[in-house]
């Protein structure tokens, strides 16, 4: 993630930047002292899926930092040139090698503290053949009672899984928005 | 918006960057030729509201480029340190000086071509006293038949307004996801 106020040089001319409030603006930006380009720092989107096989969901054990060794839903940073749905599918393929059919948007979770918005889609697994990528130690299917709740990598993963199993019991899935502290 | 491949210098050391695929990655990134920092370029979020007063909706006429003079819902780039809801309220205050109570998330619109995700919330106007900011020529209330459909600034505004009035006729509001070409 881009740490706010971490810009030291202009991306266009390489000149030193100074943090100041530009004219017609109301917050500090990195402004180039040579060419006066204003650099904006904005939140990033993380997109992922809840891949389901009957009453089981697919989790991946992380082979990378942060949270090495902990379990996560397949997810990662949204890239230019793709939609949130495209990105969610791509991350599911990259991290789990899973074959899915995307269903509806499921959670929209603000994580203000780290400048991120997490969007998870429901997905239907088409088979149980997985091929974990280099970012994943292992991928596996878990019923609600088998979820490693105390070894989950991120609070947005917990929030998404809790809402998923709750809606599944109800027999209807909504779209859930929340702020994650 | 950040134009992809527009980075020429490293934000940390000011060195020249080269676009190349870093180890353990699968797409071109701006990599510093001196300190090897990898610079990521990601989609930006635009957040806004559909402020309603009975059967009328608040629109703002843009006093800035792009789309100077055309009509928009209050919206703008999400900032670090705020949630999507915080940003939607802030933009409504900045652009229209409107007093609102936020209601549910309403549209989630991917605009892949420009690397943006637009999120609009429904909002209830608490009064009809507006105080347009410097980015707005005028703010006004419009019934469905009065909306200046051919003078709207953005396709996401049109998509949001169409779905808003459709749901209003139905008597129930959903959350709508779409890709806007």
C-alpha cells in the first residue's frame, strides 16, 4: 500500500516535492517544487471471492507476508484495465487455481485505517481441482464449523465469512456494507 | 486521474524508472533503475450521492473541467482517511452545500476505460437550502421528467439516475452493479 506522505520526488520531472495545500484544494498534497505537478494519494481496492462448494468455502493459506501462514479468502489489489469482478476472478485463479463462476457482489468493507476498500463477490466452484499459485501454501475447503477462525489473515475475511454463513442459513444472500476498524 | 505508464521518476529517490515486469509479478510496473522501488498504479474510487427531496433529486452544474457546464450528481475522488460513505457526504457538502442524511449504498459502477470505480449512495435532503461551492455553477432540484438527460456530465450519473427513478417507481431500492463502457 502507498503510505501517505511517502512521496519525496516528482514522478514527472524527478524534482523534490513539498507537502502543501494547493490553490483550490483543501488538503495537503505532494506538490513538485520544480514543475508544480500535484500528486494525489488515494485509497486502494482489494477484490476477492467467497468460492463455495455446497456448504464448504475455499480458503488459501498465505505463502507471503503480511500474515504468512494464516488463512484467507482469495483476494488482492484491483489492477488498472479490469473491473472489480475481473479482478476478483483473476485473484481466485492466481491464488488458488480454482475454476469459478462469479455470483453477486457480497461485501463492501471500508478499512479506513489502511486506506483500502475491500469488495468480495460470491462465487460457485465448478470443481474441486485447485492449483495454488506461488502466494499460497495450500488451498482447502471448509465447512462453517471447520473454519480456522483464530488463524484468519484479515478482519475483512472474518467479516465476509461471518456474513456468508449467516446469509446461507437464512437462505438468501444480500450485499453487506461495513466499516472495519 | 493517474494515466498508466506516466511515471518517469522514482517517488523515493528521484531516479529514472523503467517499465518492466518485476520478479514474482506478471505485469509491467514502473521500477526504479537506482533503488529498484516498484511503483503500482491502481484504479481510483469516485464516491457520491443521490440527494432526494420527495420526488426530486439534487443536481449540480459543473463549474470545472471536464464537462464544464453539464449537470452531475455530487461526487468526487475518495480520499485517504475516509470511508466511501464519509467521502460521499463530504463531496455533497463541498459541491452543493447540502445537508443530508446518508441512506444505503445504491450503485457500484466500474468504468474500466478510465480506471475508476464509482459508488453512489442514496441520501435524504434535510432541507432545500443549498450553498454551491467553487466547483459548482448552480444546484437545483429536478423531478424525473425535468432531469436534463442530454446535458448530464457522466455516464455513471445517467446510470445511477435511471436506476434511482426505476426503483422509486417500484417502491424499493436495491444495490445495482454494472460495467459502464
